[in-house]
C-alpha cells in the first residue's frame, strides 16, 4: 500500500506471473488484488468469505458448483461478480484476462479446501507489488 495513487496499468505491467495476485491497496481489513490469468485455476472454496471479481481486460469465466448443479458464468471486460462464501468455484480464461479481486486480507487464492493445486497456480495470500 502506498500514500500515492496507483495506476492499475502500471501495476499490471510490473509482473507477468499468471494466477499470482498482487496487493494493489488495502481497504480496512480487505485487500484489493490484481492478477493476470490464463487457462484454468483450481476448484476451491472459501468457507468464511465471499470473493469479489472485477474484469479489467479480457474475459473471465467462473465455474460454480451450486445446489442446483454446476454452471459457468462469463464475465467480459468491465463485469463484476461475487462468489458466495462456501461455493466451490474454478476461475478460467482461455484467452487470458486481467482481473481485480476484493477479499479479506489473508484469504488464500486456493481457499480453505481445494483440489490438488497444479504447478501453474500460486497458492498465496497475495504478493506485494514491486514497483
Ligand atoms: Ni476463490
């Protein structure tokens, strides 16, 4: 977090690692994180918190396992979506996307329960930006 305004374009240009969020700023005890994504994340669930997504560029898809069955929501650039706490979900982006997430500080990218984490997914609570 910095006392100066932060350009999200500058923040996103500062790293290339996929599925590895950077903390852009904090709001009370929440992180505002940005990430570059492509391909599939891993099925996981956050038992104690909702997870907010804003698509900055590209298109994000989020597969959801809900009581009524499985469905996938598509979020084109400019879309927001909140995954409810406890809902198993798997983000993906065949073409690649840049996203912003808003969630409590300390929230793991792979949740409290998850399938086996593939090597291309960073299990992290978010990294500091190195600008
Ligand atoms: Ni999640």
